[in-house]
């Protein structure tokens, strides 16, 4: 079992941000997490990483039950690529150093690195199609290049769980498709980590993400097989708006009908 969340709630002042959330992620599954702004996705991820504690309920991640072990150790097994990480990185570092820093879970590169680490970092840049950037400064990269470098940075630590939090934000349609097919290629590898892919756009759900979690108003609206969930009737209820889902090339495309 990769993640087991049992009846978890998180209360802030008067309001319940998460309410009675139960969700299981098993080995070999890759999940998409979909929900509108403010639905509770980031809160849920913060809980999985142990940055916030449930007011009620239990969480077990990678076989470790919260409250019974060192969270810092657990976090070494979890990669998290998000826009807040992107903002914290130093612009004057090279792509190679940024990837290498992922091995030590630091923002800059302080520890001495071995030749084999540099080789691994270079191979990962290559896997993500950005080996040409290895010695260029991070602040000269496009948004798509940054995201790819950050995914390489997360992979160097060989995480068991890899969270990609809206990785396609700010990408043009071609950069987006390029990133999605790289993510898909990596997720399909036999030794791939379990992926959690957070998005607002169902079009971004690649076939390899065979499981989907729909989060609405701090609750799980539905969790299950992506192809069972992504249909016009269910998503119209989920988004409280009539819409049509069209399936093409194993992807789903959404059209809003009428006024939202
Ligand atoms: N520390 C906090 N104190 C009070 N309210 C909070 C706190 N953290 C989050 N919230 C509220 O909880 C709700 C869920 O927020 P969250 O960031 O989890 O949503 P999200 O689904 O990640 O949204 P987005 O797609 O915009 O990133 C929001 O209404 C937010 O204002």
C-alpha cells in the first residue's frame, strides 16, 4: 500500500477544509487528482507529506503510519514538483547542479558530489530531453524546460512517490504535450515511482494515469478508474455545470455547454 487515508478531516477555525476523506493508493497505480481552485488538493498533498496533521483520522504513507516515525525520513522517499519549489530555486545554478541538489534534498548544492552522481544527473536530463541545458543557468530556461529539469531533480533521489503539482501551468500547447509524453514514458518504466498528478484540466490525463481522484469542497467526490469517471454525466455533476466529454486517442476533452 502506497497511501492509506482513513476518514481524515482538517478543521481550521470554523470551517472544515477536508472532511471525512478516505483514499487508498496501491503499488503500481498512477493517480490524477482533479479539483477546482480551493477544493482541497494542496491541503491533501501537505498531509501526505506530513506538513499538516489531520484533526481527525489516520494516514499511512509508504507503510509508515503518521505519529509513529520520523517524517523527515519519509520525505526523502517522496518527490514533489510544484510552483513553490520552482520559485525557491536559485537562478544562477546550472541545470546539472539543480538536478544534483535533489539527491541531498537541498536548494543549493553544498555537499561534495561523486562522478557517478553527475553522470546520473546528466542521464536524467537526457531522459527528459534537456541534456543541452546541463551547463546553462536555470534563470535562462523557458517554463517547459524548468519543469523538465525539476522532474529530473525529483527523480535523482529515486523516490517511491512522485507528486507533480500542476506541471503544465504556463506551458504552450506543444510544450505541454511534450511534457505529458515524457511523464507518461517515465511512469511506464518498470521501476517508476507511484505518480500523483494534480491538474485542473482533464485533457492532461494521459492513459497511464488509470486512476482518478475527484476532489470537491474538501471531500472526495469520487475515486476510481479514470475511464469510468470521466464521462459527461458525472463531470457535469462534479463541476456543477453542463458539459460534454469527448474521448479521443485515449484522452478526454471537455466542452462546457451553456453558461457555467
Ligand atoms: N492554513 C489555512 N487556514 C485556513 N484556510 C486554509 C488554510 N490552508 C488552506 N485553506 C483553505 O482551504 C481551502 C482549500 O485550499 P487548497 O489550497 O487545499 O485548495 P487547492 O485545491 O489546492 O486549490 P488550487 O487549485 O487553487 O491550488 C481554500 O479555501 C483555502 O483558502
